[in-house]
């Protein structure tokens, strides 16, 4: 089913974003798959009730989140801990503003999801970069550098002072790492041990591959739970981004009240159809999700083999979670501007430029593979043909 002429950001706004409209869109992170039928049915049923006034999340919606956390992550939460927002990114803005004063520092682990940067800067804070290390084709955290970011001004040779929090991303966007429990523990102990808070973006937590399991930060220990803000949403898992609903789980009452105060009057509640979709997806969407994950894993295997066999000058970083491939194009010998032009005007594919994810993203691009395999193959063939012309 085509998404063209539906005001789709991915398909219908290419010219204004990329300068041309003949590209295969492999960029923005939504899926080119119809949503689960139970979600469609629930939305239709609610739409037939002819009142669309102010709406709040009912107890059944909260219970759906509570049950999902227990089912998927063995995390027992209180319904009162859940704050609903119209997306994770607005929640990150609220979280940072609730925890900081202008001039404070927030740690980002570059390459980082590019909306994280304005989250920090728009709050009047400074970015303390803790770049990930690419070791033998796999990203790792630099714990020594992370420790230094949370040292006090007197202990540091430069900088603004002690960082207040870290925006942690698991699975990581864009590099695709699903962090292991020991890695999460070491990071968390470093941050919390130095008085910081972990804002954990776990929006891709149910898109994981090859028998791997997501470990939610707050499930590690009571201390981790009390010093974290966990950002969840069905939007990536169930392809519901346009319905704008997320559940932000904040066990610590003081942190939760601070978040609610920062949110008041600025960030609205989700719309009523977002609540309907969330509950239907969490309660009845798992059969659909199982099929989608199987298809995504097939796509990932297909594109990995394609690059290895036909485009060896581009290396794909192993994707453990998310449906986003992180491609190392540095062997092409191009600067950022040249690589951007090459992908758009020669290969004619729309991908995310790596440099927008931070300095360490230079020479990389991010590719969405949540789409029919025939379209994916067409995009890969375009890249292959363009590389052969070099």
C-alpha cells in the first residue's frame, strides 16, 4: 500500500528537505508497514463516538503500560509513576528543564540522536560530549571520560562544572547497540555515584534482534530506579509515531513532581486517539509485532549480505536493536558535503547524514530498513551502481 499523497513526511516532503523528489526514502524512523489490525479497529470504534473533547488517560490505559512493563521487562511499576506526553522528544525537553539551571551540563554519547542536541541547548545548558569508541567495528562506552564529565569544577581542568544528567539511549540511535547489563551498570554507577540523573530513552526497546533482550535501566536496582527517568513509547514498536503518545515512567516522586511542573502549560497531554492506539497495541499487538520483527531481521540479513558482497567499500555496523543501519562510508574518501551530494544526487537515496549526529558521525550515514524488501533492494542497487561509477 502506497504512502504517497498522504502528507507523509517520509514520502511527500522530499523536495523541501532533500531538494528533489525522485529519491527512495530511507531516512526518517517510521515503518512502511500497515499497523496492527486491532489498533485500526480500536481507532475506528472510538471515532464512531461523536465526541472528541478533552481527554485524560483512564485507568485501563495506565494498566496497559503497567502490564507491558511486567510482561516485557519484568519491571513492576506503580500506575502513578506514569506520565503521558505527546512523544519522547518533548519529554526529554521537559526532563532536562526540570533537572537543570542555565549553564549546567548534560552528557550526550555521540554519535547521538540529533534531536538530543537542541534538547540540551534550548534549555540553556551545555553539552558535555562523551563520545562512544568504535572498537573492531563495535561501539563501546568510554567510562573514564564519562567519569570526568561528572567531576566537580575544582576537580576538572576546564569546563562548566559537574554534569547534572546523561541522556542515555538504549538501544542506541543511530549506532544500533543494545547495551548489556554490565555496561549499563558501569554507566549508571558512574553517573549516579557522582550525583547525576539518568534520562533513559528506550523508545526502540522492543525492536531487538537475534535472541537479544533489552534491559531497562530502572530494573537494575532500587537505586537506579530512584535516580532515573525512563522514556517509553509504542510509536517505534507499533509504527504509531503520527499518533504522538509516550509513557514517561518516573518512580521518584520528587523527580516526577518536578517533571510535571516543568510540563505544565507547555507540553500537552496526548490526544485521545493516541491513548486508544497505545492500549490496543500493548494488549493485542504482539502477533503483529512478532511478524514484523521476523521481517525486519530478514531485511537486516539481506542488506548486510548485500553490502558485504556488492558494496564492500561501505561497512555496516552490526545492528543489535532499532531498524536503523549505521553505515561507515569513510572508505569512499569523501567529506561530509561530498557524501551528502553523492547519496542524494548520484545514488538518489534519502538517508540521514552521519554528521548531524555529532562530530564522530562524519563519514557515516543512517539508513532505515523498515520497509518492503523490494524497495530496500532498489535502494541498495542504486547505491551499488553509484559506488561502481566512482
